[in-house]
C-alpha cells in the first residue's frame, strides 16, 4: 500500500486518539449494521457549554495547566486561583476530586470530536471504496481542524495522560460510547487481519504519541533560517503521512542489526 495525500477541508492539501466501542463489542465484529445500531446507544456527556460558568473556567484552566505542568505538577488550589475562584474547594464542589476533574476535562470535548468523526465516516460510507488513508483522516482531522489554541491545549493535556496506569486512564473509565470512533478503529484494525492485536495496539499508541506531540508543539525551530515547512498545510500532510507509515511497517519487522 502506498500512502497517498489526505485532503483537509480548508487546508489544501495539508488515541488517549482512539475511543472505545460500547461494552462487550469485540474489535473483529463485522457489518455496518452494527455501527448503525451503536448510534442509538451513545451516552451523552456534559459538553463544556452545559457546565456553569464557574465549572467551565475550572475545566478550561485545568486542561491548560495539566498540559503545561503535568497532572502532578499543579495543585487544585492553583487551578482554582487561576480560574478566578475565591473558594479553594471549588474543584471538589464541581467535580468531587482531582480524579473527577481530570475525567471531566477528558470528556468535555468527546461529544464534539465524536460528532465530527461521525460526519467524516458518514461521507466515507457512501464511497465505493474506503482507503486506509481515508480512515486515518476521519480519525485525526477533527483534532487538526480545532481552533489552534484549543487544539494545542487539548493535545498537551492528552500527552499528560499518557503516563497514567491503565486502570486510571480516563479512556477506560468514561461511560461515553463513541460508535463512529469505534467503527473507524475497527476498520483500521481490519486492514491488518494477520497482525497480532497487541502489535496493532502498540502501533496505535506509537502513532498517537507522534501525532499528539506534533499537534501540541507545531512550531519548527526558530533558529533555522529556512524552516522545513513553508506552509501549515504541508506540515499537517507530513504528520498524517508519518502516522500512516507507522501502520504500513511490515510485520514481522525487517531485521536490523542491534550490535555494532
């Protein structure tokens, strides 16, 4: 398979990353009918706009500070002060605990991302054939097309979640079912029916890290006289092709001498 250009509306041309399927759904299930059935089972979360003004300030501030300093690098009091709350226990009032705040920050953008992925997927499903690059685009374009500041803040927060043990990952705790995201992931995995599931999961994680770093810190080094990208569209195209290349690597991998 040869990686092709992934076109972005408005950019001509240019994990956290994946979301879980509903409970009990195997990654190898087949059939579009299952995807359509999932759409009726989506649990609606509270989006950012449904919180009180005080809750919104806490969420947006926490996302920014966690992304800048890490989950353990900022206190709840610091978040409350930065969010202009006179009461230092505001986080406990709105979210119960630090873990509850982290979960709410993670979930506040899921409805928007899921809706965008559904729109991408629905457009793909009317095509006679869906390429691997189409699926990667459907998965990642909703993040790339966020407003710049939101995109970078969100990606830095998602990177801050990476070191958490699996049992504490908001991804596994959330009650929000994401049928479009799950269907995109299923189709990506089904491109490689002979590849072990743990290898695909590892490649997903590797691709997610590379993508999130590229989104969170997009500026090329300013010390260079001639930046490698003369347009943002070329930058995003390069990043998406790097993600595609991770999945295209052969398995079993080619042997590379590990000893000098």
